[in-house]
């Protein structure tokens, strides 16, 4: 209500027909008006803060084993205690602490893999879209080749060959997940290649690098950010898959995929061992996808008012 | 001073259209041996129907497309002999669509200032002053400089495009249908602005249009283009009062008059000018 009155008073004061609402204010209103984006951002922000502050928040050392405290159920269970809120695993390590440290691994992998693949995919896509012709033919062939390879299979084969570790998973996923960036960058670049502001920059004597980086890239960035959120979620799920299969992050690191894998023998009798990391994974991926969807809606001109 | 501001000698551009994998491609002569001369301070109108090669010609003059044959001489110097940067200080374009000619992610000030930055002219303060001066000249309110193109009207955007073209002080402007994307009421404002600028700065215009009413309003000489060739050229009076070529006659008779009582224009038989050319 107070918002509406302030707008009205601006109109009468400024003697104009249009209410003077600054651009950032309109963006903020759009952001707050989009429930999915708001919810996704809050959840994602919370997880990021928890992950960053993990060393100060965790009640126990996530690597500390205690055989006498194995398989303690979580606090809501009748045998649970506040000492271990989410219980302990088969080696007596505190589950909450491992979960928080696992969030760091998931986010690190998601962000780094998406950044690496974003760099590769955007470069290839922009070059293919802008130059067209033979460059486009070669890059499109590379994209098709990449699309023909099943990601999980290649990732499994490669990590079996070189051995799994955090860095390996990041590099592997970064080298595998660039296809969507390339496709999106290529098609958006093609749409803008013949725009007159590009021609104008050319006539002014701007270098090709300037045109690509300063004129073209800002215009396709919003589409790429949406792809980036999708690929982050994709990378996080793939890391969990690889770790579950024993070829990703290696124990004793607390990866969520690894936690599910380690708990799978107990899932019929102590379901929380896989339910807790499973739900965490689902919530994180859901939040990232909500943010991605929301950003796409914010950028779509038809969604603006 | 150069004898001709812009001279085209036998300029041609051919395209090959693919007809499938095993068929011979068809040769399309988009621009076919055009020679034109524009004296400094003169306004030449290039008219012709859609698809006759007007925009291909403009692209070659601007250096966006390599000619198949022939040369473009700007102030008696060959295009290609000197750098793009020095060419762009002499000749600037004004494009048709002010909705696509301004980068939507840059502010108006950044857009108008870009030429100065690319040419490394002056420091930040003098560049800002130059942007303000040129905005005054084209009638762009200073408060719009911090806005984005999406917040401006079509006429305002075209003023921005004109400001950007003029900030390097070129002596030739190539206007490729500069008003066809604008409302009729705004068209006149932009045309008057272009004429005022011409008087004030002594500019040379190549004015490309399919709108004969616009051309009659502001050019000194007219060249009529049809199927990649110039079929007739002469002074404004020559062409508009005493057209010789049948295609020019047909083009002139196709203009809709503002009098509804006169009805639709009569369509002439196209075989007449196809034989003549």
C-alpha cells in the first residue's frame, strides 16, 4: 500500500504523466513478484551461506570416526539425540557436519564445472554464430560430436582411466557440459549478427574482438546465465552420480552422492541415511532450477510490465 | 578539396544462389556496373523498388561487403587503400531501423561516445562535452543521455543514430532509408533535421529511399535504380517533371496521391522498361 501512495505522490509532484520509477526499483519489484525466483534465491542463498560458514557451524569434525557412536538415528527418531541432529553414519561420523561440508563440494563442483563449460561453449558458439560459413560448419560438427556422446558413460570411462578426485570431476564435467552453452550462444549470436548496431560498430572501425566482447556478448549474456544455472544443477547431479558409482569424489570426502552410496546397504532398515542427503540434493537442484526459470522469466520481454 | 566526395566506378556485386546440391547455382547480379559521382555538398537521391540492389550498394560503400568488381572512391581516395578507421572519419551511415541500430545494453551517452573512444579522440572530459554538444545539435534532450535505447521513441532513436554518425565530423553521410521505419509525423522532423545539418555542416548525402515524396523534398539530383543498374539519372526537375525511361515513368506514376478521389495509381505494363533496359 505504501508503495502505491508514494508512486501517486511522485506523479503529482513531478507534473509528468509517467510515474518516475527508477530501473533498479522496477527490477526489484519484478524479482519480488516472481514467487519461484524469490523462493529459489532464498533457498540457494541459505545453502551457500551454510556452505561458506560450515567450518564455524558444524557441531563435530566431519571426518572424525567414532565406532561407539555408529548409526545413531536423527533427532526426530525416538532414539535420536540433540548431540547428533541428523544422526551418525556407519563409521560414527556426524551426519549434519558431513552434510554441510558436502554442500561445499556440490556447490564448488557445480559452479566451477559450469564456469569452465560456459567459457568453452560460449567461445565456440559465438565464433560459429558470428563468422558462419566454414567456421560454423566445423564448430557445429564438434557440437554434434559432443551431443552424440552419452555424458555419464564418457565421464565414467574417463574417471575410471584417470582416477576420481575433486579436481578430476570438475575438469571432466567442465569439458563435457558445454554443448548447451554452444548451441544457445550460436543461435542468439546468429540473430544479432546482422543487427545494424553491429554493422555500425564495424563501419566505425571497431575490431572484431571489440564487437564480439563489448557489443555482442552483453546482449546474449542473459540467455547464457539461464543456461549456466541449468548446467550447474546438471553438474551437481552428475557429480552425485559419479560419486555414487565410486568414480567421482573419493572417500572420506563428504560428497552427497558418496553419502547416498555409503548408506545404500542400510536403506531398508535405516532409511534416513540415504533420505537426508537425497533430500538435500533435491532441494539444492530444485532451488537452482527455480532461480534459472525465474531469471529466464525476468529477461523475457513479454514478462515485463 | 576533392573534386568528388563519393565516386563509384563500375561497381558490381554478384551473388550465387544455390539450387540444391547438383544444380548449377544461379547468378544474381545484385549491383551490376554502377558508376555514380557525388560532388561535395550535393545530395543525391537513389531511388528504386525493393530488391533492386540499393542496400547492397550502400553496404559496399560502407565497406561492409566486398565488391565483385569496381571501386569506391571517398574524397578521391580508394576505399581499402586506407584503414577502416580513417575511412570512417570521412563517411558515416545512418541506418534504416533505429530499433536495431542502437545497442540495447548501452546508454545513449555510451552509444554516442563510442566513435570517439574507438578513435581515441580526446580525454574523458572532452568526450563528454562533445557528446553534449552533438546532442544539442541534433535536438536530443540532455536528460536522455543516461537512458537506454528501449526508453526512447523512434524519432529520438534516429536522432541518437545521427548524433553518433556526426560526432566524428565526417563530410559524407550514407542514409539508407533513414525514415522508413518511423511514423509519418516523425519522418518530417528527421528529414528537416537532416536538411538543417546539411546547411550547417556542409554535408554530402547519398540518400537511399523508395519513397519518392521524401526524395523530391530534399535531393539535388536523382538516380533511378532498377535490377542492379542505374536506368536514369539527372537533376530533381529532370526526373520528376520530364522522366525519359519507362521504368522511371512507371515508378513516378505508382506514387499514391493524398487525394482519395483520384483513386489507385494505374499500373503500367512492365514489358516496356524490361525491353528498354
